[in-house]
C-alpha cells in the first residue's frame, strides 16, 4: 500500500463518501475487500468488472462509475493515464496517481 494514496483516500473519507473502481473481476470481490480492510482503508462501494467483461480499463471504468450520481462524484483517482483521460473526457474531475506509477505499483 502506498502511503500517499492511503492518506489521500482517508482525507477524502473524512468529508465524503468513497467508492472504489476496480478492473478486477467480480470473483475477486472478497479478496479485494479483504485487501481494503487489511490496509486500513475506509469502507466504500466497490464497483468491479463482471466475469465476462474483457474491455480495457479506459472503457470499463467510465461505465462502472455511471450509476453514481455525477454531481456527487467530487474526484476520481487512478494511476492509468488512459483511464484518467477517459474519465476526464466524460466530465469527471480526475487526479492521476503518479505516485503509484513512480513506485511500480
């Protein structure tokens, strides 16, 4: 777990609801929730890829986020520049997690 990202999500969670977008398959839900808990991250809605969805993350994640009320999504954080570009193009405020790329995470 990268401390910068953890600090950021904990800060956001103090004043707003947190949702996690994951490119992992739904069959990984329990392992992903366990990882979130083990790393001391706040509870939030976990939006995941269906088992038979093979789309690239830059296509998938804008679709995963659609059910959330647009005006309530304050910011989206992701380390993939293509995902950030796609979410930005969809009108979301985006912060690229460059600290994750720099650490190879």
